RNA sequence: GCCGGCAUGGUGAAAUGGCAUACACGGUAGACUCAAAAUCUACUGCCUGCGAAGGCGUGUGGGUUCAAGUCCCACUGCCGGCACCA
C-alpha cells in the first residue's frame, strides 16, 4: 500500500479553508440559541520552544467536536489566540536586549504556523494576542471597573521576593520555596502592592460551582482552595492592656481547654504584649521568622518553635490567666493571626504544648468514654464526642456544644459566629516591564486617581533596559518622562503607577474578546455577547484547575455585576485533557531528552495521522505515554482509507451485513464523538474500514457516509476523498450520516449457558426469544446436562438475548 | 500528613453488574518477491494436555450477588494537587 500524498493534500485543503474562510463564524440571528455552540480551547503561551505535542491533544479534541457540530447543523464559534504577556520573553530581553514584543511576535507567528499545520477549524479572523494595545486597552478597562467597585486596593504587605529576578512573586509562583522561573530561594520583603479583593466573591465562587458541568475533582479542588469554614471569633481580654485578642476557632466548644494563646510573629499586638524581660527573645524570634522563607518555616515546623511574650490573657470561661506565646506555626494571613491553644484536641497545639510544657486539659470525650476526666489525656483527639470539664456545657454532644457556646459568647458580647476562608486576596501587581500598565496615577493632592476610560489604552513605553531596578520597582520607574504626568482630576503633577499586571490578567477574559475582537467602542458588544455566551465547552490542562479558572470566574462575576456580561458563570462544561508523557512514561522535558516535536510528526506522517493518533491513544482526560509505534498503526488506517478510495466506487447495493455494520458504526461514532470518547469511536471506524476494504469494488452507499464520518477526525483526507467522490463543495457543512435503529439490531443472538456462573455452552437464537424458551433450550444442552449431573437445579437466571445461568446444588 | 485520581495481555487500551482482553502496536508462521520493504492471511493472556478438554486470570486480602474488572470494606503501589488554614 503506497503512502497517500498527505503533504499535497494537507497543504491544498489548508489553503482552501483559508481563502474561502470556511470556518468563519457569523452571528446569524435566524439560528436559534439551542443550535449555537461556543467551543473554547485554553489559548497557549507562545514559548520559544514552539508547540508541544500536548497542545494539539486538546485542540484536536475540540476541533473534531466542532466539525461534528457543524455537520449537525450547529453554528459554532471556535477561536484561537495567544496569551502573549509573560516572563520568559522579558527574561530573554534582560539577557539579550531584544524587545519582548519582538520575541513574542516571532513566537506567535511560529505557533500560528504550527497550529495551522494541524488543520484546525478556527475562525482566524478572531485571533487575539493579549499584549497588543487593542487588547490590553480592555484589560485595563476591566481593571478600572474593579477599582471603581472597590475591589482593587493597595497594600503594603510582606511578599515573596526573588532575589535573582529582583521582583515579587505571588504564592502560586513559588514552588517548593523557590522562584518558579529561576529556582532561586525565595525570601520575604515588604512592598507596596495592588491586591484584588477576590475574597469578597468567595461565597459566590463556591455557590457557582454547583451550577456548572465540571469534573467533580476539579470542583473539589476549587472548594478546598476557597476553604470556607464556620466557627466563632472570640475576644480574650488582656489584663493590663485595653486591647483584646481576637481569635478565630472552628471549635468554640473546646474553649474550656484553651490553656495558652499563640500569636503569629507578624501580629500587630506582639510589641505591646512583650514584657521587658522577654523583649530580647521575642525580637530575635520575630526577626528570625521574617528572614525565613515559607519553605523554611514549614520545614522547620516539624519541631514547634516559639517564645513566651511575658503577657497573659484571660480565658473568658475558666477565668484563668493563660500565657501568650508567639510561634511561626500561626499564620498572619489566616483568620486573625492569633489562636487559642487547645492542646488536648488539636495536633499542632498538642505538639506545641508538649514542646514547652504547657498544661493540657481534656474537654471532649469520646461517646462511651467514662471518666475520670481530671487527668492529663494520653493523646490528642480532634474527633467529635461530648463536652467534659466544660461547666454548664458538660455532656453536650460536640455539634450542640458548638452552637450553645457560640450563643453564650454572643450574649456575653465576647464572641460571635464567624466564617473564614483559606482563600486570600489576589496579589495583582508585578514589578515587571512586559505586562499591562496599571491605569492609575498617584497624586499628592487627590491620592490614587484612575485614568479616564477615554485615555485608554495606557501604552507600555519603550525602555532602554529591561533589568529590574532592584528596589522592587519595575523598569518603568526608570523613565521619568513617562512616570511624571498630570492628575486627571486636579491637573496637578502626579506620578504614574509603575507596577504592571500579572500574566493572569489577559487570560482572565480572552474568551470574551474572541466574541468581538475588533470592537473599539466596547470590550464586547452586548448583542454579540448574548448571542454566544456562555462557553459551552472549555478544554484545557488540569494544571489550570484552580488559579486560572478561579480568577477567570471572579472577573466574570464582577463583569456580570457591572452589567457587562449576561451570565454569571463563564464556562458551562469543562473537560481537562490528560498529559502526554514521553515514550519513557515520564513527563516530557528537554532535560530528559524525551520531547516529541509535532513538526517532525507532521512531516513524516501528516497532520491527519497526528490528530487521529492523539485521539486514539486513550481517553482524552487521562495521562498517556507517546508511542511513535502506535502512531504507525493509525497512519496505516489512513493509508488503507486512501487505498480503498482508489478502488472503483460503484452504485451497487451493499450486502446486508455491511449495511448493518455501517449503521452500527454511525450510531457508535455519533455517540462517541458527542461524548468526546474519540478512542473508541476511531476503533469502530477501523472495524468498518477493515471489512469494506476487503471488497474489490466499493458501494458508494457505504463509502460516502464513511468519508463524512472520517472527516472531523482526519479533515484533510476527508475533504480529498469527498472531492474524489465528485463533490466540489467542502464537506465542512455536509450532513452527518444518520443511522436507522432497526439496522443496528442483530437478528440472531449468541446465548451463553452458564452452570453456577461458569460458561459451559453457547447457542444461537433469534433476538428477543422468550425467557421460557431460553430456559428450556439451556436445560436441553447436552453440555449443560453433563455439568448438572444428578445435582438439584436450584434456580435459573435468564437474561434475554444474553445468557442463562443454571444454579445447581 | 491531608485531598484527589489510577492499577486489566509483552505495550497503548476496550468492556449499561451478564462471553474479560474489542481496536491498535509488537511477536510468530505463511502468501507475494530473485531479495527486501510495503501489503495480505492466520495465530498470539497464563498453566496442564498429542488432542479433546479442563483449570487459572483484571495490584493484594475479604465481602455482597445466581453472576464482580465494574458495587462495599481493608490494604499495597504509582501519579497529581495542597502544605501547620486554628
């Protein structure tokens, strides 16, 4: 079998699609809402390394699905663009002096060429890059909306500081205590930052998850990330001080067991509470903690450390004085930055109390446990039970005790019910050049003043050096003529904000710009937004499970609140594609030398082989190793399809067996394509082709539907075969074949005869044979008789069209 | 440590609680060929057996069921995420 001429075929059809704008999506009002679909890929960051074989996996999946939808009469929006701001281009600029825009645009061109070589049916008229002024004008506009709603604020806060990049990092850019990009150990530094108040949307981000069709594990990860907990805040008075110490606890029922308090080293009350005798030790500890990175703080925390402040707090229920300590196991960023130590019922508190010889009092007992409860418990338990050593609350089961003590605290005015989140506000500024400038100015007289919307975009100026200033400010701070400006409000002198936005900003809303990419009056026309939104299917890697998808949902909800979009959740259905591993079953990486380059595969086997192979490897959502040997099998399948098309295609009727196989194939492929189970769908096409390729002449009634079904998977070959059938129009909008249910059913069924669950015989009967008949025929089977022997038949199970199980004893 | 996912032939994998291993790779044998490649055909889970046939088999151990890869319980291993969240 000769190799089919994929090079010429693929080139030819890619050109046809491009010049004819085959896949342009128009907002045709005559197509009803239920016949419109928005299918979105996570757009790539155009790295210098070029396209990875992982990219085409999700892109092929959505492409097949979109082509399938079009053939089923849907109006499909399927765009592609580039997440073009980002650190690698800037780091390259620092090394070489090349403007990041130059690098980025070259990479974008390369990516576009590589993506087009795979024959995806994108509407390229809608392409966007987040780094173009046309685009980031609207990223800045959205920032202004956030600012006006009070959701963007400045804060002087300790941040992760990378001494090598000389810039601040968000928590999520720190991996194992190291800078995600350059792997330098991260330290802490206080710096002025812009922060977005995502916590204000915590409950809505949580609630919205109940209304979207996403994988449960991903929803769970988002829920855990938001980390909502209910409990109580309690004020502890501090004898000798007018302030009180507020703590948050999920277990107010253990208040009687609180024998000490711990503040985070960064807690504002630490200086006031430190007595002269303890001052030296406390200050040393605070300094030590500040110097440490998060890695060290968590690592060293295997043994609890801490120092006594010298002060005492009053336990509001026992009226006993309890010592106030500081320790780095208490985080300033969660709750109030202070805790009550209940060593008997919290592992961490237990370790701390044991390390420093603090008293341990049991206040919860397991159901069925009998006292006495007046001695120090042997082990710590956080489990529910009933209250002991808790005065008036003794005997109450834990949930009841929590309620009653919370009420009691409220009555006394020393506490109340409280909700807390693990989610923190989003550190939104970067001390970088290659990002969207934050469109505000700092005016001595008016404070922080946002730019007028009509003055957007605020363009990134040219700089001579991309190197960070080292003071924590971005390279923009080195351009006085840009920094010094006038206040939009009072007209007096003002300074521009020199921080830029993080890469997440542009990717937070790109799916909206695809709707109306050239609009310069609005970020999207409301009519067009309403036409397509929400996104019906969003496919991308699971590594974005939390951050990108949470940030994006947050922005979308804000845009919904300002009336800019019509839905409050952006992505109805989410599918995460699995990772493609190297042939050695390891993550692909340069250092392992197991990287597969898509260009090589396309050159040697063609884009269609690449596409079909990636879909044939296994289920879309699991990780799977690349195998060039496996690719060969798929390539043979396409060659066989080509070879079959070279045989005479005739008008003769096909045999009933093949007609039935065709209808079964249409049914299975329709179902599997619709549910994105491409691997089993392809296998069904293989079964069909294996059969018809045996024929000397090919009935057109079999071949035509096969070509149509193959087309979404191998579109270049599909179009070519369609043309060979005498069609002059593209098959992109031809009708997907329809199956006839009656032709998918077998007239005869093989019935398995089991004796005690073991297969002993088989018989062939016509479909739908009555249970009673099956029972008789099974009992008549000589082999079954042999196995039954003289045993008693206890029971006979009949499953129509499938099996008879004779149970004997 | 916690959370989540996965575990099936030599390999990638398939299987509404009802014939385990479809499809593909690889392998073996044969056809075609001067020869090779390509292609085509047959076989290909393991064990016993000349064969007929039988037994075993979906990470391990239990359980539910007439029937378990699939459901339940306990464990082991691998992969991913999180990191003292009070």
